[in-house]
């Protein structure tokens, strides 16, 4: 994993920081958000401008199956990655970094494949996450009832637990229609959320903009 700590983290030995678990897309790795997403620069600039609160960002390798596993092989990457995240990554982060362990101070977000992971994991584990976001998320409308059925069945409880549910997609992206369908599914089941339609395709330019927009909404 790659971990971003905010300026002042090493000097202040008392503060426990909120934490964002941030996921990359397919055919990428745990360095993608720093190499291409400029997460450290975006957050440093927001902090310098007083527009966001300081928090730690954890960017794990987003696969639960070994690299090179054929797509036709019987596996469920999100299920296996979810297990890795909850049973290994989060406990490791909490043992090595000064992060707050309460759900109110834990967020989950991702782009493309990672967006599908963040929505699927976050919305099915509201006991762990209170902020959930998906950027150009890889979603299949045929799976909505199966994947988010429990969320839809307990809409009132979900709305009480969610401080933020944010879904964004560029209208030139092939995943825009599924994203809009997901927003309609959430609306139908009275799940409060923000749906952000922008210009742009499936590109880092869009995802950097989304991070810049979402980060100030976290942990306020």
C-alpha cells in the first residue's frame, strides 16, 4: 500500500487522524493515485488553502486475486479484496499509524474498478464507513438488487449512518449510463446521495477533479 500523511503528522504525536481508504482502477496498483492522481499535491493544496481537514489516505493494492488471473476464472475480486481490506489492511494501518478507529472518521472511495469496490464494500459495511464515494465506478445495473439489496431494505438506517454518499461520472464515459442508473436506484429506494455529472471521459483529469471536490466534504 501507499500511505499519505498530512503536513505536521510527524511533529504532532498526539493527534489521531481521520482516514480515507482510496482505491485505484483496473490494470493499476497502489502507486497510481500518487503517480497519476497527484493525491498528495491536491490534498496539500487544499490544506494550505484551509479548504479541507487533515487526514491520512491509505491506497492499497486493489486486487483480491493474484495478478494475471484469467477473467474467466471462478473468482470474486471484490469479495476477496473486501476480506483483505477489513481483515488485514485496516488493522495494519491502525497498528502502524495514528488514525482514529471510529466509523465516523473513516471514509472509502475509488475510481473505476476501485469505485465499484468502494461502493460495494462501503455501502455493505456501514458499521465501518460513514463516507462513501465512487468516481466513474464500474457498476452493473443487473447487480444492483443483489449487491445493494440490504442497503435498499434499510434505507432509513443507512441515511442515518451515512455522512456522505457521493457518485460522480463524466458524461463522455462509457460508465456514465450505469452511474446514472445507480443514482436512480438510490433515489427509488430513498437513499440520500449526491450524483455529480460532469464533462469528461474515463480519465485522470476527471478523477483528480472529483478528489479535489470530495476531499473538502470529508470529516467536517
